[in-house]
C-alpha cells in the first residue's frame, strides 16, 4: 500500500501537466484559427489594423509551436527518492 503513494503522486502531477498542456494548446490553436480566419476573410482598409492582425496570427502560430516544447522538452525535477 505504501508503494502506491509515490506513484500516485507522480501520476497526479503527470495528469495535471497533460491537462494544462491540453488547455494551453487548445486556446492557442483557437486563437490561431480565429485570427487567421479574420485575417483571410476580411479586407481591412486600415494598414495598422491589418498589420496588427497579421502579427497576432504569427504570434499565435509561434505559441502553438512552442507550447509542446515548454511542457515536454524540459526534464522534470524529481525528488531525491525517485532518482
């Protein structure tokens, strides 16, 4: 029974990390689709507004690419007993 406690803590951390990843990635993809569809479908006459929408679209695409790296490429810091 005491063997399951550290593993369940590790599973809870992993599960919360995956849930956080899914929420962050879904919101970034949603923003990318929203900004991209707005940039493609509308003809903006104000060049400053068009430039801002294009920058927002590029920033959302960069966020979609960087989020998996930020969540899964960095090695977790494990407690002394689990190394």
